[in-house]
């Protein structure tokens, strides 16, 4: 199973967050639209506080 399909199955169980950090295996128009609807930004880079 691809990462994207697995993420789709567990999407509702994900906690709400400002940003979701994931690799490009999760990148699809449908997944990004679902994140946008939850007001969650998608990022492929971890951003650590200074």
C-alpha cells in the first residue's frame, strides 16, 4: 500500500495541527485539499524552534 493510500485511511484520526510534516509520498491534490479544509499546511521540511 502506498503512503498516500494509508494516510487517507487514517486521516480522520490525525490530530488537528497547523502544519503536517510528511515526505513526498503523501503529496497528492486530494490529500492537500483535505489538509486545506482542516486549515493545516503541508510541509516536507521539519522546522525546529531556535
